[in-house]
């Protein structure tokens, strides 16, 4: 089966009634957890971005608390899992400010994590890559936001 392009889908959806669109959305939400999560964000959380960021930060805190610290292998797996969650939640929002906030929070949590990530090259590389990603995203933001996030980044790098 060949998948339709976004334009084709958009054109076809224009011809549907509100009732049909609602039915399609509900049917779509049944198939993938990510579809349901995106729909939840769009319907309930998109209007309150600050609240959304706080909810994601709480989720990050919870994930960091459950990390198995028996070996660096388990720590690396858990850190990568947390990073995947952050990327997914950032994609839902489509706002670069949200992504920067979440990545800064992640880096702060990783920096303060015990045992120290400085003893493991892979964890240090993950941290460094996220710092570089934050810097890249910051360059595309408004000047005032650039200044604020650059200050937060400098605090993190100290």
C-alpha cells in the first residue's frame, strides 16, 4: 500500500464533516500510543506550555530516580531512554524554547547525578552532545531568549 502525501491527506480532509474528522481522530488514536499522546498534548496541554514543561520535568525526575546505579551500563541505557522521551515530548510541542528548557533540565540532572558521569566516557559524550545541541538551537531563537538561555548554559558549564 502506498502512503499518501501530506498534501493529498490535507486536500482529502477538507471534504470531510466535523463528525467524520472526529471519528478519524479517535480511530487514529487507537493504533499507536504516540498518536494518543500527541492528541492529548494538542487537546489538553498546548494552551499551557509552562504547565506542559513542568509535567515533563516531573517525568524526567521520576525517570532519574528509577535509574539502576549498579553499573554504568544500566545508567547509560536509562539516560538514553530519558533522552528519547525528551525528544519525543519536544516534537509534540514544536517549540524550540520548550526543547531548550527540557534539554537544559536534562543536562543539569545529568551533571548532578551520582555516581558522577565524569568517570564514564559515553555519558560524558552524551552530555557534551546535548550541550552542543542546545547551543545550536539557541542561535535560532529571539535575541532576548538567546541571552537568557546562554546565561543558563554558562551556569551549567561551570
